[in-house]
C-alpha cells in the first residue's frame, strides 16, 4: 500500500469518529431553490434522496413564535425536500452577538424548539418523538408479541 494511502486511512479514522453535525435532531436553516425559499427546523433524516425536516418557513418564524407565546395549538410542518432542491443547509448557530433562531425562539416562548418540533404523535422513518419513547419505556415493545 502506498504511504499516501496509509496516511489517508490513518487520517480518516479520527474524522470517522467525529459526530455528524447534520444528524437527526440538529436545528438548521435550509435554503431551497426552484422556487427560492428558506425553512427553519429540526432534521428528522438526511439521505442522498433528500432531507426530512420538522419546522416552519423562515418567513413564518415570527408568526410561529407569537402563536406559541399566545398558547395556541401549533403543529409544525413535517416536510421532505428532494436533494435537487436543496442549495444549502446550515446549522442554526449564533452569529457574533446575534442569537440563533433557536435561541430567539426559546427566549420569546420559554420552550426549547426541539421540544416543539419533535413532538409529533407519529413516527417518521425511525425517528420517534419523546412522548412515544417515554410511553414505550413503560410497556413492552410490540416486537415481543
């Protein structure tokens, strides 16, 4: 084996151990093309075919915050975007002194966005919400039947 290949193999081992920042549960902002749009939410699944996300259009973010703050019933959109529409996926992180959208949501509503966005009563491709997990811990799984 050439020395460069050995170094590449050795160098790739630590990278393989790093957590994927775009794994399920990550809060992101997705820029879409054709038509141009932006979406904020939590990754449910990311695959070569596309991205499954629970969230809201970025243009509706303030409306979502107000609805949650006012105690209205809110159901986040669960959407799938095919990979050919996705131009960019970025982590929802603060930018200098500017808070992230997730931080703004928490500050204005007192609710973690992941708690709202992950609170679906249905399963989405192996992603189970916290309510379902807590219920399944209290009773045997259906696999044992």
